[in-house]
């Protein structure tokens, strides 16, 4: 084994979910071929290895972002707060039919920001248009080059985006077309996925998942095809469910034959089970949470985008009480507009705290579990990611405890969640490879990427201005549909279907 494959992280305070989460003890971490092989005090190791001095550093498991889309990173900062459906008018077209140079740059930008924020794995639910080999190769090469771990799931759907707007028929035909009014063939997309799994087999820092866009954007045939692919390739599934109030109304109105529940609809297609992760769940009913918990399905929360896009606030207290497994994400770069699990974790705790007047169980170390172990579970990587233990992948973050966020230093868990803004992230290791050292990427030239993005943005902004001018006409119609949606009653208590007969809560 050569020196490059062996790494010793010496003398850091090593965070253990089951240990002292406030003052983790000092320990060494021995890494071989990308795996943690030993953790302990004053490890005696023979042979050559690279040594990282972690004195004065807190060593934490790499954070995992369980919901992200790399297709709109270049739209960061373009929008004020907007209802989701109106925001889609702009952000969807700006992610489509872009040059390979732009696809590579946008992938690197999101990955670079993630590494600087201590994120070692992103779940990229990518809206790739066109869905082809060339685009796929560009994205996978960019992730390999920068060295972040990716759970990659190009989105599939066969019902157009306009299906996300309640009362879509009230919109003029050209406005419907702006959001996208034509479908895509089911089998082509399933064949595309299967081909990519063969062209780029999972391994190292590449993992695959299946992402039907959302139940209301997929026919039963598409959902059943996704369930079949997931079972045959042993993959997990992510899909957007109940992000907005309008989507819950669409469930009641258009999925009445499934008891008005998108969870029933997913179940009927064979998707409700341990592989399933539903993303958002802002407008989920309590009996549906219980069904997900019983099925060992998970929920990935995205408070940052849910608030900025006016979708609402997920019912954190009910979700915690239901026992459903939880994960966290940062969502689109133009809908939150940041890839920071520190912000996502803090918001989770603040919303949980303010939702109940009485003091509850400690939140900081719980949310650290969601952002690591919980998010690893969403990708089917429990036992491999999310903790600093022998047998786990060596995905680690070294936090500089001399940062003012730790002055004074009273609790690792609380200060990571409530005080850390990302400034403390000094060194990042993914799969045993140092990818960020002294707060700089070791794998790519950050300054060259800055220059390249500046160059690409001239063309990108010209395109954006054209799109924005063309779509202005749609705004009054979309706003009207949005207002009607908010005026309409939504029954969140009495629930029919599989849960019929159980008392409503
Ligand atoms: Zn999303």
C-alpha cells in the first residue's frame, strides 16, 4: 500500500454521536484506501503515511446534503422571494439546454460551495435537459475531479411541469407552455438510467439513486418503472411530495381515486417502503406521516427553500413525534440560495423550538444525526457514511476551534449547529482524499473557476433577461392561480383511503 492511500488524522477532538457531544475527547483516526480502519488515543501505526495534525481542531463526520439540484447554481441571487410556481417559470428554463462548459462549471460551483461548508456528499436530483450521455459524462467527470461524493439521480417524469400548478386549465395555452406542457416518453428515460448505471458503475465517490420528479408529474407506468429499477439495482428513491399547499389540493382533487393522498398513489405503484424518501412534506397529513414511519420510508426537510418560496413550514413537531426517519437538504441554489447544512440544521432547531412553548428534548445533537446518519440512510448508505467509526468511509471535516464561533468553547454540538457559519471549515477529506486544505480546494483551481464563471455569466445573463422578458406575461395569471389556491379549503385532518376508520388527529 503506498503512502497516498494511508492517512493519519492525529490529535483532533473526534465527534461521536454516542459519546460526549459537547466536549469530544482527543483521538487519532487511521485511514486506509478511503476507509476508517481505527479510531483511538495515541494510535501506534507502522509504515509510511500522510499525517494531518488536528490539534485544536474538531473532527466531525462529513455533512450530507440529502436534497440538492445542481442545474440552477448560476441563478444564485437572481430572485427575491417568490411563490414556487412563479419561480419555476424562470429557474426551469435556465437549467436546460446549456453548453457542456456551463454544465461543468455549474456542477463545480455547487460542489465547491458544499466542500467549503463541510458537505462531503450531495444528493444531486438533477434536472438534466437533454437527458443524454454527453451531459451525464460532464456532470460525473466534474464531481470526480473536485472529489466530492455524489448520490446522483437525474430526474425522470412523463407529465409536464404545468401539472404542478393547481387549476392549470385557467391559464392561457401559451402560459401553460412556458412552464412546460408536453410530456416525455417513459421507456426512453428508464432505458437512459439503466444505460448510465452500466456506463458509470457505482463505486468510489459515485452512487446512484432514482428520482421520479414528483408523483403528480408521473403516470402510474413511470412510477412502477422507477420502483422496478430501484428494486433491480438496489437503489433508493427520492421524489418531491407536498411541497406546496397547491400540491396537497391537487392530491385531494385529482387523486381522489387514491383517497386524495399522494402517499396512497406512491403505494399503489409499489414505491412505499424502506427505499422511499419523500422530499419536503410541508403539507403532509398526520396519518400519512404514520404510514411513512410504519413503512420505514423517510422524509427530507428543506426549510430554507420552503420559506423563501412561500411554500410554508413543515410540521417538525408532528414529524418528530411520528417517528418517521428524517433527513435534511438545502435544495436549489436559486431557492434558498445557499448550500449550507449549518443553516439547514439551525433552521430545523429554531422551528422545532418555536413550535412548542415548553422546553423539549435537546435538538442540536439530534439534528447533527439527521444531517449525517439520517441523510446517509436516505441514500442506502447507513453503516458506511455519517459517523467516524472503523468500517465507515473516511469522509471527515476538520473545524478550526480558534474561530470566534468557538470563543468560548462550551459545546461542540450546540456551537456547530447554532454558531458555525462555515468559517471554521478548514480541511475536508472525502473517501480518504484531502480535497480542501487550509480552506482551499486541492483538486481544482478555484481562481480559474471564478474566471470561467465570470466569462460564462455574460451569455447566461443575456439568456436570462430574454427568458424574464418573455415570461412577464405569465405573472398575473400565475398570481391569480396562486391566490385562488390559498382561498380554497384544504382538509388536513379527515383522511380517507388506507387510513379510513382510524381516528383523525
Ligand atoms: Zn427539489
